[in-house]
């Protein structure tokens, strides 16, 4: 049963489809001593943090427009999860050449993602400011999920080192002025909040992201992860989504997600 569960989890993110081998002497983009290896290596926290990151990212009108105009978001949830998981795995754990190839591939895709928002503002997926937003929303969510569901004792210095180490990936994608510490992330989020919006298009994309799947076991796991992801959002972001969980429900959500996380780690005991 353990091996069967592990195979399904790995199949969900396509972890068997990428080569993460590094040649001797190849440090990769992110060294094996980085806290990123621990944060990005915890499947359950990354699942919860990844869903929460998508909810946060879509509050930016430029990020939302790219999803709305250029993706089949109602049917593409699991494919997007798999693509994102594989990109993070390669850029974190893989060889330098493999990481740079993955980054070049994403940049090429971004070249085709541009258009006009409903208010007439132009958007471009390769806009450095938009890339910085997507990165910060992502890594901040990953880190907060790791602290809540894996290791609350990760110190402030290690959290800052995590953010500094993963900044290289955002910069290679074209982001600029990437925050490299918790303090810089906090300041950045305060700066960008006036640009964020919650509207009917955000609700439609969020509904599609959080919808239960058809497979019963997968739907149960994703429902738990989705509830934990909404609970993980900063209060101001949850309010913009109009999805703030009741205070009395939060202990049950966190207990359920914690139990799921332990089950996932038991299944994936071999790494």
C-alpha cells in the first residue's frame, strides 16, 4: 500500500519524468547545503504552499490576465501542478545545464503570453516586475507552508538564506529587485498590495483551482490541501478572495492537513 501511494503521489507531479542527476563538481543553481533542499523536498508542504501561491498570484491583474487569456484554467489544474513541480525540482536539485534549459523553456513560453487587461493596460509575462511578484508569492507561500506543516523551528537566518538562494532562479527568468530576506519580502508585499484586486475573474479561476477532482482518493487529498492552502493565505489576501475560514474551523483544517502531511511522508520514506 505504501509503494502504491508513493507511485500515485509521484505520478501526480511527474517526478519520474525529470533527471535530477548532477555530475561531480557541478553545484547546480542551488547548492545542496541550501535550506531550499529541505523546503522544496517536502511534498506535502509544497503541495499546500503551491496551491496557496497560485491563489495569491492571481490577485495581481497582470498574472490573472495571463492565466485567463492563455490557459485552459478550468481543465489544466493538474497539468499546471505537474509543470510547476518539475520546474522547481530541476532548478533546485538538478544539474546547472538542466536548470538553465528549463529556465530558457519557460522564458520562451512567456514570450507568447501577452495581451491587454480589461481596463486597457498591456501585460507581458516577461515583465520583470510581474516576474518578481510571481516569484515572491511562490517562495513566501512555500516557506510559510514548510514552517507550519514541516519544521516550525527553521530559524530566521535560515529563512533568509532560503530566500536569498532561490532568488537566482527568479533573476535568471528576468525578475528584478528580488527580495532576499523575510524583511524584504514583508516590505515588498506592503508595497504591491495596492495593485492587487479580487473580482469575478479571480473567483472563477480560484473556483476552478479548488474544485474537487473526479478520482475519489485524489479529490480527498486535494480538498484537504486546498483548505489548508486557503488557511495559509495572509488574512488580507483571504479577504480579497472572500474565502477566510472561520476561526473555529482553522484548528480542524490544520489538524487534517498535518495528518495528511505525515501520511505523505510515510509513503515517500525513500525520498
